[in-house]
C-alpha cells in the first residue's frame, strides 16, 4: 500500500507536468489514435472483403452436395426427411423452391425492384424456404444471425409467421437493391421484410424459413421439397451409409466442380491480408516511438526524482500508469475514427469490388469488441516493449561509474552476420506457401534489424575515425553520431522497417497493377461494350463501327443457377477467351442446356471495336 501511495504521488506530479506542457500528452494521444485507427480501418476493410464473395473460404451449402428426387413423379416428402434425420443424418437441411414476382409495398421504391428484376429473363426471383432449425449445424446460420439488426429479438425461424412481415435474406448485391420502406410483397404468401445481406447466398435468390415459405396457397402438395442440403462435410464411409439409407426414389447428388475466382482475386486478397499484418507492425512501432519520445522528454525530471530517493519501482509504476492512461484514452478514439472513415469509403469500395473483381463488398458492422481488443493489444504490447527502456536506465541512474562492456571484435561480428544471413536465406529457400513466405519476410526484417544493431556502432566509429581533423564541424557531427548510435538503435531499426514496408507496399501495388492489366488484356476483346435487353436498332451503332452481337442468358443446371453466353468466333475473341478447364463432350451438354433456354429472350451484349476500323 505504501508503494502504491508513493506511485500515486509520483503520478500526480507527472500529470501536473503534463498540464504545464500539454503538447506532450496530446502528441502521444494523436500517435496512438493514428496507429489504432489505421489498424482498425484495415481490419474493417478485410472483414468486408471476407464477408463478400472475394473472401469466402468455403462454399455455401446451396452449392454443395444434396439429396434430390430421381424424377418429378415421386418427389421428396417430409417423411423422407424425418426418416433420414432419425437415421442419424442430422446435417441434412430441407429446402423448398419456387419462382415469384416481388414488388415494394411503397411506390417510391418500385424502380429499385424493376432494376433487380431486370437482371433475370423472367422478371422474377427465386424464393427458397429453408429449415432454420436444422440449419443450426451450418456456419450460414451464424452469418444470418449476425446480419439481424440489434433488437429484432428473433432468429428468423420461430417468429417468422408471428410477425406481420417475415424475415428474409439475400445476397449483398440483391439486398442493396431491394431496400423497401414497408417490406417486399409477394404475389402469394406473407409479406417479406427488406432482405438482410448474407454473402453465402446465391445471387437473385431470397431465403426465408419454411414456415414463411408455405402458406394456404403454397403447400407440400403443389410445391414439394426440392432437396435436402448437406450442411456438413461427410466422409466417404458416411456417404456410403447415406446412399444405403436412401429410398429408391431419391439419389445422392455430389457437389458440382467449381473453379476458383482467378489469380486477380487471390492477389487482391493476399494484398489485403498482408496490409493488415503490416499495419499492425506499423501501429506497434508508431506507439513505441511515441512513448520513447515522451520518456526522453521526461528523463531529466525522472532522474531528479530518483536522486531525491524515490524508488525505481515507484517511478516505473507511475510512468507506466500515466502512459497506459493515454493509451486507454486514445485507442477507443482511434477505433471510432476508423469506423467513421470506413463508412465514408464503403461506396467507393463497393464500386471497386464490383467493377474490378465482379464481387460484392459487404459493409461490415462495427466490430467494436474485436477492434477495441486489437487496439488495446497493439498499444499495450508497445507499452510492454517500451517498459524495458526505463527499467534499464533507471537501474544504473545512481551508479557513479557504469561498467563498460568490451565491444565485439570484427571477427565475432562477421561470424554472427554470416549466421543470420544463412538462417534468413534458408528460410527464403524453403518458403513454399503463404504462411511460410510471410514468416520468411518477418525473418528478413528481424535479421536486418539485428545486423543494424550489430554494425551501427562500428560503422559510426569508422566514419568518425576517417573524418579529417581539418573539418572540425564534420568531426563533431561524426563523433556525436557515434556517441548516439548506442542509444538510437531502436529508432534506426524502426526507420529500417518503415523503409522496407514502404518498398514492400510499392512492390505489392505494382504487382497488383500488372496482374490487373494482364487480367484485362486477356479478357477484353474490344475497347467498348454495350449491354441491352433487346438487339440494338441499326441506327444506334454507326456503320463505320465494327459491332458483334452476342447473347447472354441464365438457367438452372443441377439445381444451380448458371449464366450462358455466346461467343464470337473471330481470332480476337478467341484470344480473349480464357478457360480454366476444358470439359469433354461440351457440345452434348450445350444441347441439353438449350432445352431450358429461349434464345429469343436472351439479352444482347454488343462488342464495339475501334471506330477507325
């Protein structure tokens, strides 16, 4: 208690000093705000990319394996669903499907619905009814619960029919377009609320509970269950057991083979992830250097208190308490500033993700708990590292003569440098994945800092010796640099990491720019593209412009919505046709697809070449 009382007295004296020089604590608070704000902004942007299509690490259950009926004559029944779940397959989720026309209840939002309906050929959307109770075994329900606004007090299942408006979910792009003041009305069934954005859902699809899906007019007799979705991955033996339990009219449908988003999306995602790690390191060093400058300004005052008999523990406790107070004040302010900045940048980020990567950017909710935790961890981690500096200096503050350690010889420095370079080279050579590559980069930075700490005093001493005595001012600067090299090694390391980070960011930006340019050059066959729902008239496009008319449509293949496009056969178009995989018997598949498509209803996409051709 006595030590705490002394520490409180010393802290009061330091706070009084801060009141006399207010710019010192203000600079500390500003530095911590900049560090935590930048770190939190990058975390929010990465979270928005993760929730969108770009950052999805696992496929949605709507694109996975399912149990379906062999023929439409004997559909899937509720009894089949119950028997399979009683057999131990609790990861099955019942799903019903129908197509319906939606409209906003208020006339003010009718234009938005028309814009949504225009994306499909039938001017309608697909409605999916899902067993929300069985969905609890999937990560999709967590995203749905996270999308619910605070205070709704429902999970979308039990209260879906007790409310006047049923809760619905949609893909972020569709949810942004279906924003209606009084909900969305259906041609049949209960009225739906404006859909909540969930990135795992398919496009042009609304998802609701089965209780909201089935009404007096929509029953199991006229709209039977469409499929039993498999929400959890199954082993080979478990799949064999499931096939053995299936009745004769049902079959197991494996998940379709999907292709990746391409190197462009992966490159952008890796850049975002690396930027987040880099911003965390930068935030740590910003706070660390700010605390060091604050301590340097207080060092004379602290040494006087030490000479007056104040114990080292009391001084350290008081100093750490004052600096921790500044971190506690500045970290939440930086997080709130990051939330405001990200909200302002959300429209720009959405347009960038949509136009460049053809994917959605979900405006993430302010993850205050996670961001506050990250901000406090970065601030107090820097404070813990900083704690070593005053502890070492105050330990020898009252010693009449301090023990001088003999500097390392040139041979010892050379051996240590050779060992560090060898270890870093081995790390770079064995780096064959993203994690190992990032660890190798961290090893390069740490190894560089170690070599700087090892050789900086020796190089500064060499410069001081080589400076001619006929230049007194230059000799004084060189000698002062050599004297300060023992105390400024941390600042030099911070400058080295900042310089390396700047070069790394420039390299990543340049690589992403080149990847974007190559991606566009591979896929663009003309400088101008014109999209229309019907074939453009003859007078819309000038005669001297070479225009090629193409078609585009959507259909359902194996329970999945696919987009089918025609393609020009000239050499320029063939060069821009980048294929991820060649499918055998593609012509036979195309003949099957044509059974479901009406060519006359497809929208047109005219490719316009240069006007001078």
